[in-house]
C-alpha cells in the first residue's frame, strides 16, 4: 500500500506500509526505511525521523507516529500521521493528517495545519 501527498514545500512524499514497517519514498525516488542512525543519499540526509534536503534551510519529520494500526483486510481503517515543518526563521507548522483505507485504496481523510 503506497500513499502519496504533497507537502507545503511542494515536495511529493510517498509512504509504503509493509507489515508494521514504514518506508519513505523521497521526491527523488530513493527509499529510506526507519533505521536508526544517519543515512545520506543523493542530497538527502536521514536522521531518525527527520530528513533535510541539501542546500535548503528546512527540515521536517516524515511522520512521528501512527496512532492507529493498519489492518490488511477489507475493513475501512484509519492511519493518523503527523508532519512537522521547521523553518529557518523559527516558524514551526504541524500538519495532522488522516488516511483511510477504502476497498484496499488509501485515501485522504482529514488534514489540519497549525503554525506558530
């Protein structure tokens, strides 16, 4: 199951769930999994739950946690994800998103953006 969405910076982010493991597909097509430590690949540095695009001044979490388990069946299930955008000027925006599974397809449920 792959879910893609566009973030506030114009990047297209994709996540795939394989069992309980989350994999992240960066805009350049490289896949990163949730390993500990730091991985650098084609301009992206992955450190824990964060990655930073080389040459820019923003970093954000791909996700913090899934608060609902993803069920691999025909039931309508929900996945809650939180994305945090941190800007160089100190602004922080938190995006709360809900994805639902309908007939085996992930669809956007609700989305809320709160900035301070």
